[in-house]
């Protein structure tokens, strides 16, 4: 199968282009920066590259020059929303296959591919019924009860007739991953998956970006353009950071969600699409409704099937499996030199609160692997955050928790206080055990309720209680 690389910082465009190429029988991979694109080209040696001219870290022309210098036989197609005569001439000098101006009809791809591959794509086997996906990109790791339950809920919702799902959770808990897994598990998995970052779309461009525009609708509209909801037709539309949608635009979005019809800007004929909607936010939408910063009718329209993600600190059973998973992936990409963590690092990982959740864990493991001098990650390599003592307020709360409580522990024993009279003499283990005893006291020794409040399994709670005796 011939491989095609897509280097474009617009993830939605790259996703759709990738889908169109795969549908035509090619293998397609994508990168969103010049550096990642060059690495992809070096690793995969594609026969064709679709290259955007404006990338976040370098110009597309620089990437083109470096590709041609290292691999002159690789064919390149320039794609840009900002055509210029100078870049077009330079592209011609570098013998590019074509110079496409966004937006372009995907029907144009057939001619481009014919010129790039005169003999056409290598024949491929018929499509299978399983989801077509990048397992590394959407695999959900974690043996905790919360993670297992989440995977079950996603699969049930994906295969149901529910039209809208609202995913909430702290930053870094994996809302994008949930959306991708939802799409991969649904009957629409072979259709487009289009992501819209609502915080990045200005109020003036919101309607045009989502619903498209007709030629002459406004200054600069030199041609008709499909909006993202139209691009997502037959697939899934992921509205990330939905809470950041400007209030004036929320009514337009609500009208679309009601019947999935819309008008292009400057158009007079309604169009209809068939998409499933996933919205995500790390904000409290109910509080925003009360404050008048988010429409109540839009909130209840989106909140048909709510999915709340648990922060990493509340599911400690997932920490080490996630760390090992990311270490395996990152180490393999860097020669497989680093093989694991020392027991001391694993203990520190379990004690750390992970305010940045899974994203923080992933980024930390990647940094540790890249900079590791040996084959195992040691405590000396961890940042200072892992050695900073808890705040004074936290220590005071834990000190109060260490005082004897009158409620039984649930096993016929009084919770035992331990430690010294001074906060600074308390170890992390003592603070953790003191907090557990305090929660047990508040729920009159009910271990099931205490485990629920602490965000751990009852078995983990019993293990921690046993270790404190």
C-alpha cells in the first residue's frame, strides 16, 4: 500500500484529508508541525506529501526544501489558505505535483493522485468491520473501577441512538481521548471525526467556521466554503471547550442542535447534515448557567448523556499502569534504552496529587525518558514538585485528623493516632493514614462510603488501613 504524509497544523483538515485518502485505498499519516513532519517523512519514506505552507515552527517552504534535499524522489503537493505568487513560483522550481488553495473540493484529489502515482494505489483488502483507528492514539489505559466503568459507558453510548454527549472533567483527564474512543466504537467510525476548539473561534467567524459561507457573503469570501458541520456529515462533531463559545453564538449552535439544519452565511437555502455531537469542557456549566454566561437551554440540550471524568488523584490504581504505558511508548521511539522506574519512583508517583492529571503524567514520563542517563528512572531525576512538602493548611488538617476519634473503624477498633505533636515531623504516610482515619470518622466507620469519598476501591482502603497498624 502506498503511504501518503500530511503535514498541516489544522488537525480537522488533516483528519478529513486523511480519511479521503484512506477511502481511496492509500495509507495516510499526519503531523502538525514542520519538525514532526520531517520526522514522519524520514521514518515512513512516503511516496507523496501534502504540505501546508504555514506551520507553527517553520515555513512550509523550508520543510519542502529539506524534503527535496534529503529525498528528491518524494512527490509534494502544496496546500494553503494563503496563496502567494512567490511561494507558487518557488514550489514550481521544486517540482511539486500541485499547488492547492484551501478550501478545495476533494474531487480534485483524484487528478492529483493520478499525477503523483501514475499506476494508482496498490490494491488493498476489502474493508473490515472493525474500527479503523490508530490504537496508540485512542487506547484507554487503566484497571481502576472508574476507568473500567468509563470504557463501558462510552461503548454503550457510542452504539446507542443518543445524539449528544457532554463530557466534563478537569484539564488533562482525557476528554479528547473519550471523544476519539466514542467515535471509534460507533457505527460512524468510518466517517469523519471533526474537532472544533470553541475557544479558538472568534465570535465574528463562528458562524462561517461552523456553517460555511457562500461566495460574496462578506469581504474576502471569494468562493463558497463548507463549514465544519458539513465536513462532519455522516460522522462525529467534537465541540471541545464548549464553555468558551461566545454567548451570542450559543443561540445559533442551539438551533443547529435541535434539527441539524443550518444556513451558510450569505445563503438562503437550508441544508441538513447527520452528525453525532460530543461536547467537552473543564468548566462547571451549571454554575455558568446560574451566572448567565451559558444558555440554560443549550446546556440541557447538550446534557442528554453526561459523562464525568474522574481526576487521576482519585484513581491511584491507574497511575503506575499509565506511567508504564507511556514509558513503553516513549522509550520505544527513542531506541528502547529506558526500561522502567525504580521502586522509589513508583512510590513517589503514587503519593503525588497529579494536578495536571494524565496529561501531566504523560509529559513528565516523556521528559524523564529523553533525559534519563541510565536504563531506569530514579528519584533524583524527578522535579522539585515531588519533594515539596504539603501546604501548611493541608498539614493542619492532617494534624487534626491524627487526633483520636470516638467513632469505631468498622473492625471493632478505635482509629489510632500516630505521629508527633509537630506538623513538620509527620511523614507522608502518616498524613495519608491520618486523612483516611478522619474520613472514616466522618462516616462512622463505613468503609464503603469512605472509599467512595477517597476515590479508591474498598480493597485499597483495607490495604492502607492494614499498613498503618
